[in-house]
């Protein structure tokens, strides 16, 4: 029986707090979320074929509350890779962003590499997850690619959904699949056709000017729609890149394993020199702009969005920035900081893997537990021997009194 999808509670909260922006750039419509201090160089998230800007809502909520700026975008209707590069650059110019860090999964990771290849001065670092270097194998598996732009919507959706592994899944992975499937249902025929065209259009990533030390490859070890051979090619292309392996997570670890993914994202951003600005989170105005100095640009974005939606925008000035205490407590911030500060890079066969050593907090907890056990043992002996001591003292006193009577 088909499962009935209901939106997760944290997603409903996200939608109530984070404004959705729509801006037309030329003939393209860009739909995106932009949250966090505007003075921080943003991390831009690019989804795969089946994804939308909404699939990264867990990263937006977590990282923005820690002082990072996160932008999640929909891939607009572009029909070749050169058009993607030009359109994405115009989008960055429109929102007044010059330098970026890119996090791309599947098709989004491939497009991120292409942009880094052709616009190297704008890309500061890359995080690539379950992605590839060339499209030849996808084109071979899709012989009807030349007519994809004329294919009916229901056939395109069916083709995209067949690439998502069907159950059984563990609960968190099953929920992530359900969420992505619900997002596929929101995509138009042109959006699906353009994304499939980008997947099969002949192209490959050439060597990047970006150093491997500014690249992190984050893959899941259980399964994904990207063949292992293509992921191995990616690793061979960037031998000096950092590796972040997730034991499980499926095709969408950013939804099924958000805590691990967010931690690896923070480690990457710190390693490449991007420092968060948590002190600015408190000062972010509750007007849906995400804070920072670019208020005029945000006002223009909202005006454009009102025009696009006929005066009834999906996000308006009444949508507020979530309070810093709402999604996370100060204790969780401290725990994340401790995990980050105790993370180490170990070299194994000339490949980097991120592992974690026991934190000082856990060592203190072990010491406290040992102290409690010692105290409990000492109290046990005291209370066990005390009655014997009292009885002996009574007998000694009684015998001493009798001896005094005889004398």
C-alpha cells in the first residue's frame, strides 16, 4: 500500500520562518532561500535532478543559527551547460554575491564543478556528494534523450522516480525518500526535461584551478543512484581532497543523516577559512531578510516576488527569523563546538578521512562516574561496619564497668 506523505513538523516550522524568494533574471525564474548573516560568504546548495531548494532545509536551519549564510536554489529551466554557467553567474550578480562555497549533490555536484571550472575566481571551495565527472554513461542509458523536451510530464516523473531506490528502508531513509518524491511532484514538465537534458548532454569536467585541499568529497557507503565507478573517477580526479564517508544515508543523506552532514559541512568551512558569525544571529532583524547590510536587495527580491505571484507572495515581511533558542539550545551549540574542536584529519593510504577522538567532556564524564562509584563503595563499607563497631564498643564498655565493680 502506498504511503501517504505528511510534511515533517520541522519542515512546517521552516516554511513558517524562512522566506522563499523568486526573482526573474532574463527569461529565467530563480527560486531560492537565503538565510543567515549577509556579511558571511555564503554556502550555496545545488540539488540533484529530483531535488528542489526545499530539500536542504535542515542545513539552512542548522547552519544559519550557527552564524553561516546558506543559500539553497532550484535549478532553473536551462537547456545546456553553458547556459547554466551564464544564468548562475547572473543570479549571483543579482543577489550581490561575488565569492561562494558550493555544496552540490548528484547533478548539483556536477554543475558546481562546471561552474568552478569556468568561473574559478568566484568559487572558494567545493563539497561534492554522490556526484560524477562526465555524462556519457547517463546518455548511453537514455536513448530517447533527443526527444526529452517533448516527453509528457507523467513519463518524465516516472523516469526520475525509477532512479530512486525503492524500499525497504530504515525509517529515516524512508522519510527522506518520501520527502524528495513529494518535491518531484511539484516540478513542472519543463523543469524535469531541462534537468534530464543537463544530465545527458555531452560534457565532462576538466581539471580545476581550485586546489584539492579546498575540496571535500562526502559519500554514503550503503548505496546511491550514482554508480560506484563514477564516484571512484571523482576520487581519482581529486586525490588531495578530504574524504567524509557516511556509513548509511542513501541518496539523500542531507535529509536522512542531517547531523552528520551538517558537522562535515562545518568542518569543511572552517578548514577553508570561513568563520561563522554567531554574534550576528542575535541582531538579524525579524523581517524575513536573513539579516546583514543588503536590505535594499532583499526588498527588491520581495517586490519581484510579489509581481510574480500577482501580489500574493509566498513569503512576505511578516515571515520572521526564528529565534536562536527555538531550534537549538546553548548546550547543543557547546556539544557541536566540542566535536568540531576535537575532530582530526588522519592520513590513510594518502587519502584523508575525518574521524573523531573522545572529547574532554566524555573523559570528564568517565572520571565523574569513577568518583561516584568510589564514593558509593566507601559509604557501603562505612554503613556496613558501623553497627559492628558500635556493638564492640558497647561490649568493651560493659566489660570494663563489670571489672571496675569487682576491683
